[in-house]
C-alpha cells in the first residue's frame, strides 16, 4: 500500500521512535536505539511499473499490457520472508491490491496461513526448508486473474520454485 507519510523505512521506524525518545528522556536508553531488523528493499529502477518478471522473480510473469497502471511493490527480501505485491494505481483513488506473493519461512508468520485451503491450485503450498516450516502463497485478484503467463497456476509454481532455489531449499524438501 502507498506510504504517503514517509518512505517505507521511515514508516517502519515510526513505532520505535516513541519508545526510543521516551527511554532517552528517562535516562534508560540502551547503547543502541531500537531498530527494525527486517530489510526493506529499495528497487534499483526508477520505474515502479509492474513488468516481467515481477519483482525480479523468474517466471512470475503477467500480461499487463501497454500503458498499464499496475505497479510493483517489493517488500521484505530475506531467507525467512519475501513479499511481492502488485497494485492498480488510478489518479485520485487509493491503490487497489491486485496480486500478492509471499514466502514465509518463520514459524510464527507461517502459522498465519493455517486453515486456508492448500495446494498449488489454491495458491498455498506448505513445505519445510532448512528444518523450518515454510509457506508459499500467491493470489491474483480479479483484475489480474487469467493474465498469468503461461497461466496463473504456473506463475505461482514458478514463484515457489524460484524462491525455493534462492533461499536454498531442495525441491520438495519436507513436503
């Protein structure tokens, strides 16, 4: 979602600014201020238009069409969490979520997906990676549904396979 009150890192630091300030004024501040441990990605390109491959993940490809108003949003990228979103941007209206792709390799985050229908056809695969539960989730909203290349299910499978390789998971490990 758009951050109109600051950059992503600035917004992420906001919940920590208050306790850091209070501790400093109270004289009990730690040697290092509280900080956000998750890395936020700054996309190297100036253009945030959604393109192919989406969020630099091989095989995550949609037919956005020329003049598209879809924009990519790369979120956290590390070995335990990766996020990639697509929003529809129209002037004067809030961004509309269009697609989300998530790899959650932290047990607490993976647990958030409990109870959802599983399988590649549902866009949710549970597996294990390096001894921890790992979830791959993908959803194309109604505006993008059917525009995955070569198909929506294959795009999700490509996301799962590509990110699995990037984080060092063996094919089918723990499945």
